[in-house]
């Protein structure tokens, strides 16, 4: 078991009409002028954006708005937000949306007080001394960014997608109203659940398998998400199961399901190059990569994959053939992805055969010009990354 630090300072306000508390929460966390940051038209069409702005106005809190965040949020929008915040003397950033909006808000928060280029944090060239406070009104459960320290941004110059993590950017509060997710399309719902499950699976597949409580918590999250998504796909307005999913996205990524264990993140890093190159939905990209990663690495700790197969995927344990049980668990996960409309190959994901040149370019980027490895369950060198991409093609 690893020594660990557990830190989850975000105040969660969960439930029906929870957004009604937005103004008093901003005041509590000393926001004087707010940037309301959001994505596309859905926040407007649903009426949520107008409601948030009205509540801030009624609370006597000045604000400015910046929309236009897209999935795989862009560095150019971050630059635009930094400039606007400086011009308007904003001291608090409120993200209204999902993980992309929250990640963009965190990047803006780093950039406003920083004299250099905010991208330097993402390439490891600089570290922030401070950042503006961030908070969120969550509309799309998936990334867990509403409580995590992580932010992932895509630089259009070279289409490089990189993450940066720092506890100072953990949101001050997260407002979560499951009713606001009723209108999410089925594909987005399924991709979101895939993402949140993978956040736990990146921590679950480890050689530190002696932290039984953490492992049990992780398995409970995975089983609950797996069962809940089918209920929501059948009945999109089922508040009970929408609530499980909304809370599950946060639990999966604030660190609880990995306490005492080394995490991996190889699947995420491999997928970042897919979504960076092809601008695909992140959760769908994870589904396309994970089965090939799993088959490539499972022999590193077969017993961990057996436990996953039995305790999460309901595979009968064949004690005479642990390798067979492990492989059946991977196959069961593939069937789950297919059942909820997720791809299990890159061809299914992008609609065509990926080229050798594209694979080599993703390997180059993922390995940082062949200088870095990724993963802990099995450390992946450039040749391993290429093998997994080819298996997934």
C-alpha cells in the first residue's frame, strides 16, 4: 500500500434547484466580479444560463459572459478569457457546463495573474504561484473536473492535447442538479459514463492490490455506473439514476478511488492523441483504446484482471484458468461498450482505417518525441504505444 495524501476541498451543493444558491456561494467565496464561462447553445436553450445570470444580478454580483467552449477545449478560447478577465477586472470564474468548460475555466484562472504564457504550465515549463478561484454549475457529468485538480487543454498549433494538475485550481464549490441532465443525448450520456468509469479504472489497475477498502470503493463505483447507464438510456428523466451518474462522475475523479494505490493513466494519454488528432468525443476514444491496452498489459497482474472480471463484470471465476477469466472480463467490457453505443476500435470511432503515418504521429506526440514513457501497470515505451494503437485500429 502506498502512502497518500487525500485532498477534496470542494463544497458540493447537490439536488433539485441547487443552482438557486449560486449568488450566496459566490459571495461566500469572496467573488466580487464574475466571469460566467459556458459552452454552446444548450446552456442558453435550457434556460440555465439566463437563470444563473439573473440570480447573480439579483444578488448584486457584477458579471461578464464568455461562451463558445467546445469539446476538447481550445487554448485560443483560454487566451480570449484571460484577456477579458484582465480587461473587466474579474476575480472569480464560474463555469456553467461540463468538463470542457470547467477545464477551460481553470486554465483561464491560471493565466489571469500570470505574466507569461499559460501554455507553459501544460508543457511543464512553469508553475503557477496563484490562480483565480473557480467554481462550477455542472450540466454534463463525465470528466469529474468539478471537484478535481486536473485540466486538459488542446493547443490548435500542432493539435497538441495536454493536461495539467494543481490543487489550487480545485473548484471552490460545485452545484449539481441531476434534473439539468435529463436532456443529454444518449451518446453523450454513454460517453460520459465511459469517461468516469475510466477515471476509476486508471486507478484500479495497479500492482498495489493490498488496499482492500479503496479497491472495494472503486468496484462499487464501477458497478453502479454500469447499471445506472442502462436505466438512464431507457428512461432519460429518471432522477434516481441520473443522480447516481452525476455523483459518480465526481467520486470517480476526486482521488478517493485511488487512495493508497499507484495509478496508471496510459489509456487516457493514448486517447489524448486520438482526440487531439481527430477531435473525437473523449469518452468514446477511451472505449476504443482500452480493450487493446488491456489485452496488451493484462499478464503484468492477471489476478487484478480476474478480480475486475468477477467483481465488476459478473464473469464466473474459472479457478483452473485465471488467464481465461481475465480475458473474459475484457471481452465483457467490450460488450458493455457496444451495448451503450460506444466504439471498441479506432475504425469505429473515426469511421475509417487509421493510417500508419497517423499512428506514428500519435506515438511521437504521446512519447514527447520518444523521450517519455507512460503508464504504471506496465510502463509503455514508444514501441508499446505503437503496438496498442495498431491493435486498436
